[in-house]
């Protein structure tokens, strides 16, 4: 019967080097203020150091409530827990900037600003899988001229001010909306910016504003 040869014993010089290395390691541990979280991080797999994958918030729509007395396509109050499907914010907390759309089955989505509304309309399938823009039957924005009253107006017939000093929920230009061109122009004279009708707000402008505003679609079910 054959046996595997024994590994040669380390030389005296190598044994001294190994001992010195062990002593240095112990000294380093003794001088480091380790805590349990720090120890866990130190021994955690390398994969734990990688950045987390992007997640998206899929905001559920708000169904029509027949008991509200409102028509299925009428603008409705924002539920406190409704979330913007574009950025995940709570539109009810910034009512003066809010917008909403309603689908043909009465479901509604609420947005933190007109900018988020425009971003949503550019890519409905992305923000609401299984939905399409063709099924949207009503679009509303808040009239910035009467922000304290939070009055809903038709988004398609509204006028928007681009480039003003007004900052919305995302701390960037969010295209404040107005029921009339005169009101929008008066606002632009006070705060700067250019008055645009709904149809003049194109994809290039929305993309540019979205980049400056820091909007990100993070889907994770709410």
C-alpha cells in the first residue's frame, strides 16, 4: 500500500515570517474599534458590496367610486395614499401641482406635477403595464392661477409655462398649468418663462425637463 508523501516542514525562516504575520494581524484587530455591524460587513460576501438593482414603484390605479356622486370621467379628489406612477411621490401632499388621468373603465392615476403627467403619456406601457394611452378618456391638471383652491382644469386645453422660476415637488421646472393664455402670460411676466399650449410640449422638451428634475421610475409593487 502506498502513502502520499508528507509535505516538507517549513523552514525556520518561513516559520518566523508566519509568526510575525500572525502577530501583526492580531495587533491590527486589537487596535481596531470593531462593532458587530462592522464585523458582519467584513465577513459579508463580496456580492453584498455591489449596488442594489434599480426597482420601480408600480402605483395601483384608483377605481371609480359610484358612491362619490361623480361621473366616471370627472376629476376627483386625490386619495391621501395615492402615489404618482412616474416618481412614487404622494400627489396629495402637493395638491397645487397635481394632475390626473382617467381610463375608460373609471380607473384614475394621480401625478405630482404636469411634468410627470407628460412623462406618463409618453410611455404609458412602461409606467402601467397592460394599459395603453388609447384607453385614457380624461386628462386634468391643477390651475396654477387658483392653486389655493386646487381647481381642476382640462389638461389638453390648458397653457403651460416653461422655464419660470417656479419649482414644483421635484424642485425643478414642472410646467405650471393655467386655464387661459392670459393667465399664463401674466405668470410668465412675473416669474419668467415661455407660454406653451398643450400641443407644443414635445418629447424633446419632456426628456430635457425629466433629466433636470431627477424623475426616475424605481416597477416594485406598492
